[in-house]
C-alpha cells in the first residue's frame, strides 16, 4: 500500500496548523544523496490558502514501466514493500507506464502518455472524471504527443522536455511562453542534450535529471550541473537499474 491515508491525515494536520507555524529548520544531516540538499521550511511556504508548496521533501514517487517506487529522503532509501505495480494502487491510471508527470498544489498530479494526459487527485486517490483528455486541446503551445519529461519549478512555471528541446509553460496564463521550444543545451548546462527520461525538483536549488540508468544533479543557482555527475541510479538505495519514466515529490 502507498500509505495514502497517513499522507492525507498529515496534510490535513498541516493545513489546520499552518497559521500557527513558526519558522523552523526541518533538515538535518540526512545520510542520503538526495537529503543532503534539503533546505529550510518556512511557515509561509507550507500552506498558503489554496496553494501548497512542496517544501517538506520527505517522499518522492518514481515510476518505471509498470512499477512505481516510493523513496524516503529522510531515510535515504526506497520504502519497504516497494516497488508496487501501478495497476494495483493508482485507480484508472495507465497500467503499463507513463511518459511524464508533475504534481501541483500537492493535490493534482498530471500524468502524460502518448497524445493524452490524466489529472489525478492525490487526496481522493483517483482520476478526475472525463479523463484522459487530448494534450492538444488543453495545453496551448505544448507538443501534442510523446513528452519525454516534465517538472514544476514553482506555482507559475512548468518545464516540458522532448527530444533536444524544452518548453516553459505558464500555469497562470495557461499557455507556453513565447519563443519556445528552445534547445536544451542553450540553458541547461551540463545536462544531456536530448532524450531526457524524467526530471524531479527536490528544492529551490536542486533538480535531478534522469536518463536510462543514470542521473545528474543540477544547481539552479549556479545554472549548471554539479561536479561528479552523472551517477548510477542505484546510488539511490533500493532504486532499480532501469529507466525512470516520471517522478514527483510530496509532503509526508
């Protein structure tokens, strides 16, 4: 099981306590590759009205073919009992894998596959009614099919990757920004120039790019890949020596 009920309860408690929270540091000296990049959680970054900003980077979901993995950053490894089949735990989601995925407001997860996408409600644990829908009808300026990877930078911007190009999509105006697509190597220095499989943002500074059985850690502030990469995905304890199709992080 994914422990969805526990996640729901924790999220509801966070909402109830949001106005009472004081600034505090939630990150310790975690032993894992990912947890070393954890940063400071501030009260106004947890729950702000209808918007949830993912700042408590405790769980990351990785999708690989028909399986998915839940990675606990604080423990630095995949949770016990994983991987699990998508079919048994994600109601009405494609069973045999996805192309890309990102989460918004810690509630709506967008999964892309082929020329369609699905909006999944993380709290009710089910696909929204009337989905899947065609990408071309509701994502103006985005490629119509076969998206390679995607990640949400903030409450306004989502970055999509396909082949050797990327598109910056504005969630406020609900369309791709002007001047896109652009070549990946024009901006993302030190990252593979094409065919990225998945991208996952950990915090306001670090992003992880995945291709085949390797990953690269990218520093947003330095605007380049960190030294010493790429590394094997298996340096993330419990992860497979397989391609990652999509990933996103949620509040525990």
